[in-house]
C-alpha cells in the first residue's frame, strides 16, 4: 500500500509541475470578459484547470443560486480579486464547513489568458536550482584557470590577455560611407572629369577606343598650352628655363672685401 501511495504522490507532483508550464484561453470570450461572466469563462469544458467534480459544476447543472456553495463541502472555485478589465484571480479551495476553507491553488487571468500561480515551494525550488547552477558554473570556470607544475606549484592563468591580444590582431572593419559622403565624392569626381577628361574612351572591354575631342569644352585645360617661365640664370649654366615647380634657388651674393 505504501508503494502505491508513493506512486500516486509522484504522479500528482508531475501533474502540478506540468500545469505550471501550461496556459489556456478562448479568443471568443476575451472581448466581452468582465467580472459578471469570468467564472463562466473559467468553467469552460476545454479549460484544463477546471475540475468538473467541483461544487460549482453541481450548482451550474442544477441551476441553483451560487450562494449555496457556502452550505456545501468539497472543492469549489471562488473569484478572489478583480482588476477589471486586465486581471482576475480565482482560487481553488476545499470547503469543510461554512467557515473552514483550505486553499489549494490560485489561478490568474491576464488579458483573457489563464495561468496557474506557482506555490511557494515551487518558487523556492526554482530559485535554488538557478543559484546552484550558477555557483557550479563559476567553480568550473575558476578551475579551468588553475595551473600546476611540480617545480613551481599552483598558479592562476587567466584568458583575458589572450582575448586582448586576439582583439588587437583582428583588423578593424571599415565602416561604409554615408549617403552624404558618397554624393560629395561623386560631385568632386565629376568636376575633375570635366576639367581633365580622358583622351581615349573605351565603353566596353574589346570595343574600339574612341578619341575624344575636347576643344569645344570651355572647362577643358590643355596641358600643352602651359608655358614654361623664363628666368635669368645668374650662375651662367643651364639653358635659362626653369619649370614652375622647380626648387632651384638663386646664387648667393658675393661678400664685399673690406678695405684696410
């Protein structure tokens, strides 16, 4: 008998854990949901949270006054809290007498979706499992940094330095140019193309090159028309012509001899 009781308790625990990860809603009811019909919405046959052996179902089938639930014993559902139109809280409880009631579970309805509220034991169990997992992960990561040699003993070798070195070695990705930058570059290139157009144009690879005539273009600058500037060559050497961009300096003036 004790083995059967243990199996039944384990089955109940599994059902409770499963119901905590389950929701239910009926889209047809949601637009017209209010405190006067929320219990009818909760007692829908497709709702897995509703127990059909409860006293509410008996009152509903026999068309009795809901106030008769106080004089009955057994499982019943009670509207505990209302925050219309968003939140409704319904409690599942076991009534032993008109005064003595034991709470079994709470359900809350948010925007028409029904959830089962977890009990304190489930909340503490989940928090403890999360904390234990995080502590275990921290110990495992700390253990991966420890090193040992018989000559030196134990020491720590962290991986932050390796990550920094890898980040330095990685080339930085060039950011794409903005629309404003592309437009400015296009304007500058078009101006340069107008001033210094190519002499020969080939539209497609393999086509015959076309010689361009730029004499009629007023903005065209012919490099052959740029004249060299003639300067006096005091040193007496050279041809007397100096290009405009040359770095040639004039000879230094001779110092006068001082007469004694």
